[in-house]
C-alpha cells in the first residue's frame, strides 16, 4: 500500500477551517420565478456551477474510487466470505471469529507490540535530543540536518536489504566482524529468535529518525525567543532553560509525535517482511503481515479485511484513550 | 505555507550571545559540534558510502572483508552487469514511469481540488473538505485489502487495473495531505485578485490557468518533491498490483531478486536505485527540509 500505511494519519488541529461557502453566482433575473428548480439550475449554470464541478471532478473521482469507496467496501468485505473468484456469501461475524481463533494472531500481536515498544524506547528520545543539540549549533545546522535526513530519502527496501547485509550471520558479516574485533563471538542477528525484532527496530530507527528530527527542529526554531530572554534574566543556566523552556514548549509536538509513531509502528510491514519474512519461528510476524498472508497467500479476503478492521478499531481506541489521558495530564 | 519556521533562521535559541562569549560554553559547543558531525557521518552517511563501495566490489570482497577498501580492485563492470543481468535498467525505467504518473496525477488532483475547496468554494466545498480530511484519520490498513479488490474490478466501469501503472498512479493521487497542503496555500493568496478576474469576465478555468497556476510555484514544488520521493519509496502497493516483472519498479524488483542475484550485482542495483533520490535531495535540500518541517506543522 502507499506510504501512508506506515506513517498514516494526522490528527485534527491545524488544517484550514473552510470558510463558509460564498455565493458568487448571480441571482436569477427578475421576472423568472425565483423559487422554481429550473430557475435555480439555470442560475447555477450561469454562475459557473458546471465549471466548478468539473474542477472538482479529479478529486471526487480519485477519492471516490480509491479512498472513500474502499473504506465502505471494507465494511462489506469483513462480513463476507470471498476468494474473489466465486460469488461472495454473507457470513455474519464468522470472519472475526476465525481471526480471533487463529493462534498466530496473538503471536503477531505480541511481536507487533514488542516492536512498537522497542521502537519507542530506542527511537523516540533520540530525535528530540538530536534536534535540541542541532538547534544550538548554528553554523553546522544545515549540514547536520542534511545528514540526519539522508536515510529518510533511501527507499525502504534498499535500506532493509542493506542492513540485512550488515546483519550477515557469518563471522565475516559487517557487524559480526566488528564484534570479532572486540573479542565477542559472532551473533545471528536475524536468526536468534530473541534478537530478530530488536535488530529490525534498529534498522527502522535508522531509516525514520530523520523525519522526527527535522519536525522537532522546525518546532524548536519557532519557540518565542522572549521566553529564553526572560529565563536568562532570571538567572537560569543553559540546561535549566532546556528543561524549563525548551521541553515544555515542545510538549505539544512531542505528545503528537508519540501517538503518530505508535500508530505507524503498529502497522509495520515492509521491514520484517523484507528482512526476515516473519521468521525465525514466527518471531517477526506482524499484524499487517498476517493481513497480507490471509489475503494473498490463503486467498481469504474476508478474513484479511476483518483483521485489518480490528487493527484499525484498536488504533482508534488507542488514539482516543491517549488523547484523553494527555489532555487530563496537560490540564493538571 | 505561512509562518515558515526555517532551520536557517539566525534568531537566538536557548544559548544566547552572552553565553557564547563564555569560554566553557564555546569549548562545549565546539566539542558537541565535532561529536555530532562525526556521529552523523558514521551513522547516517556511513551505510551509504559502504553501499557505494560494495556496488563496485566482488561478491567475495563484500562477504569476506566488509571493511576493506577494494582488496580485489574496483569492479566498474558491476554497474552495467546489474543494469542488464538483473534488469535494473528495466526496473529503473518502470520506477521513473511510476514516479512521473504519481507526480502528474497527484498535482492534478491536489491543484484542482485545492482550487475548488479554497477558492471556488461552492456550497458542497465544506462537505468535500470534510470527507477529504476524514481520510487522514483513518489508518491506511483499513483500506489495503478493499483497495486491492477495487483496483481488481473498478466499480461501474468494470475494468481491471492490476498490471497497469494506473493501479499505482490513481490511488496515490488520492492524497488528502497534498490536497490540504494546496488548499491551505490558496487560502493564503489574496482573494481580491480572483474576484477582480471574475468581474473582468474570466471563467473558472481561465482564473485557474492564468492566475492560480502562476502563483502556485512554491506549493507545486513542495507537492512535486513529496510525491516523487514517496512514489520512489513505495513497496507493498506496487508489489500487490504489479505482479508482472516487466512493470515492477526498483523496490519490488530488487526485493524479488534479492535472494537469487549475486551479491555484488544486488549491491550495484541498490546503489543505482538510491542515486536519483539522493541527488534530488542534495540539490533541493532546503525545499526538502522545509517541507519535512512543514509536514510536522500540518500534522500539529
């Protein structure tokens, strides 16, 4: 699926609130009965209504077919049994029951949650720290931004295949020969069941930390300078200002990025799919990989849709709870 | 597009000019600079340099001596070999086609839609805007399977788009993010200009073509960069809808040959596939970083 399956969703807030539609169309001429539908249509056409509608067509067609309809279609597919060849039949909740009865579901949920937690622990504080330091080093800010963002530009498949090469299990693999130089035994990075997910998390942090860094940096640069001036006059040291001015000013962005990262990592697919294909011993099968397997390996599109709906509802609940909790927290 | 908080601003941040005059601060900053730049060079740039080295090495060298600089000499032959033997040339061409179409349709939908929502503002604009916005909140996973089913048999028209580039182009054009970005930009343009043109008798299309488009260069640039790089990075969706090897872009093609291709040719192919995005990024770095920061602003 498109990129948005991994990064997805942006919460509400800042999009332009559409100003109330303004009437540009000239009113129907005197003499014609103003209330009649024919007159209304005529005035709509005269006022450029057709041209306006034509302008909306590309958006209405692409969104209609490829954004709005598929969402509705999901709600249908989840309650049908279909392999796309024979006629679909309505099966009620049986798809959901079959998903929940799959023992692999709980493995995948565990793996995905573990991936999300590790990605949070390893990958979440790093961009904040980097951005805070980068913001102060004015002369090197451009070059450090470019370097930090460079991995984001690399296509994910190339990045994963490259790291897979680094994780070569033999003693002469890149990471393993570094370990050997330090006198440590070679490690099966992607072969050891307990190491596979952490190894993938490191790669995916490498690939994505740049985005968050640049977003934090932009937020840092828009902190009002008076706040620093005031704190400095009050005698706050640089570290105290970081703690009492910078971080509180970033709080909104930090809370939002945390939620976005969680939503993204709970839908992780490409990294484990390309790196390990779900192995060893199903230790890297993720929820989205399960959706893929149901649909494209077993041809069970109803079951796949049911799982994707469950995941989406779970993410929706997670966001709702998170937003409520953080609202309370920021009020108190 | 308003209130650009740029990374090139020279305003004070936490550390003030007064602080900078202190010796201990200056030394700390200098040490931090060296550490940060060195760490970024090793961590962010290092893997890419290694890829460059591996692309020009023998498989033996890549596997046996990953840290040595070309013990068996530089293998320029890898690049043409990868181009023809593992069909990197074909994949690259397909990737360019995919990116070009995603760029064209993405711009078309975002510009016309943004114009409709922010400038024309018919009665239904509110509804359309809300429906576009709503797709941002729904996780992509919801429609993965149903989108595939839709592309397999497009309702009302009854065509099957699988194994055509349309299957990648059209869904990628339905990007709420781009539409909202453009609508926001148009919202910031002076309305008097459009009104004046309307009074002078310019129609909907003429206003779009002669007034809106010439004024939208900055936003066209941002949307272009975002759509081209996003389409270059796509993997799962083209994997699903382009099963035919002749049509697959680099991401899918490299994944498919990864287990069978000789290591040196795979590395050469991977190198070829990162050259274009990296060069684009280095040339347009300011625009890239600005739009990446803006993505945060839109999200926030």
